[in-house]
C-alpha cells in the first residue's frame, strides 16, 4: 500500500486567525463607534473577527455585518453566556480574545489555559457608577481574566498600574476619530444652523450625550444661565433621554431659558451637528476619553470641559481648549471668553483640529490596537 507524502512549498496561503471581539451592547455609545472603526480597518488577510455581544443588539449590528463580520448574541444566564462563548471559541479555534469593555473582561476567564491571547479594555473611569466596594471587586475580577489591558486615558492607566503592579501589560491607546473634509464641514454647519434658526454671527454652545446623571446637563444649563448675563449665546443639547429629560425641562422653565437652550433629543450623526457649534461644552462628572470632545476638535470647534478622564490627554489648556473644575462659575468664565472673541475661537479650533490630525486619526489608532493582537 503506497503512502502519499504531502510536500509543503511554503507558498500556501496563510489562513487569517480568528479573533473574538466582545462588547456589552451595540447601542448608540461612543465605545460602539470606536469598535466599528477598529473593525473597519481590519486586515482581513490576517484576521477573521467575530463580534460577541453579551447584552443587547442595536444600531451598530447591521453596520458591522455590512463589513462581512459575523455578530453573535450570547443568550441566557451569565453562566450560560460564559459557556456559550467558550464553546464557540473552541469550535472556531480562536487565537485571540479582545474584550472591548471592562464589563466583558471576565469572559477571558473561560479561555485561560488554551493559549489564547486575552486583551481587555478599560474605556471609561474605573466603574465610577458603582459603590466603592463593588467597584473594587469588579475591577479585580476584570483584571484577573486578561493579560493585556488597553486604556484610553493615562489617568486610568496610572490607576491600574497602582492596582495590578507589574503583572499586567497596561497600554495606553487613545480613541480615534475621522476628520472630514472642509467642504463637508461647511455643508453640515449650514444645514444644522438653518434647522436651529440661527442667524449669521450667532454663537452656539453645544452639548452632546445621553441625558443621564453622569453627563450632568443640569450643570450645562446653569453655565448657560451665567453666560447669558454677559453674552447673548444660544445653546443646544442633543442626546437620548436616560431619565433626566423632565428635570432638565423643568430647570429651563424655572430659569426662563426655554427659548435659549434647545433640547434636541437624539440625532442620527452628532458629528454633523458638531460642525454647527462655535463652542463645545462638556459638563460631565466622569468620563474615559470622551468621543464628543474628539469629534468637536476634529470639526475645529474649541472645547470647554470639566477635568475628567482623558481630556488632559487631548486638550492643552489655554491653547487648544479650556479644562475647568466642575464648577459653574469656572466653566462659564471660559465659555464667555470664547463667545466674546471670534479670533480666539478660530485659533483654538485650528490648534484642536491639528492635534486630532497628528495623533488621533481613526486608521492610525486602529493600527495600534491590531498590533496588540499579534
């Protein structure tokens, strides 16, 4: 009986490695937008990504599938989801697991001992919405299941160094954003300012985000009330309601600002609306690296922001924007300064856009993240 011998020439095509990418949900958050940019810049000759969703599907599911990338919804109890994830990864011979959020880092536990690279993420403040004890426990659990950690702010990176010592590889990779053409920016500015009924020369202060306690749009409104005593600025807040809309409407009525501050609700693409703004105001209590700041800077809009998360990694205070204490007077002082001086606004906006072009372009950031998977 003759035995056939296979001869390998070294010219056989290399099969792309399967990578499991985990996220909690695919709703309208900035984390999901960052995930999409990461996947859109994937070298498909090297990687075959599969997205696993531990919570709910949403608007990004169809866009990810249009890239030709499968989306798998994990179902059942927490234990059932862990088991389903492990079984699917084993069946597909997954070589790398990339958890896109801190809340899904724990899934890496199911792949320990299988030679799978396990990358985790901390894309927000360290569980700031949890009680201190629960945040500490969840942080330990998240860290135990991964070997490489990606942080999108240096503040979070420093905090994790203190907690995990030298046992983990902790890497800072900022968020990325696409910089549109000047023609698109002009078109979007004209369209949105017309929708808002703004005359030429009117100054628009914009806020974008979920109407949730974390974003503290009540502080935003109080800042506008102070600004209006010195400058006739207009303001708009765009974002879906997460339980704060009624209180914000009552606050506007109490301050007599119903005609000054527009509560726009969710918009399809906030990046277009950003181009209509003259000043972007972030009033949050905590953040990681806010995508809305990146988007405003990319649109050449100067920002005034509370000192949260990764804003210090983005903004040079006094040069490309202003970083303030979470104090209404402090924030209002910087907004008035920008509102009253168009030359300062334009100079700061230009420096902000240059920062994004130099260090935060989406393709550049995606390349850094894919390098970690090798």
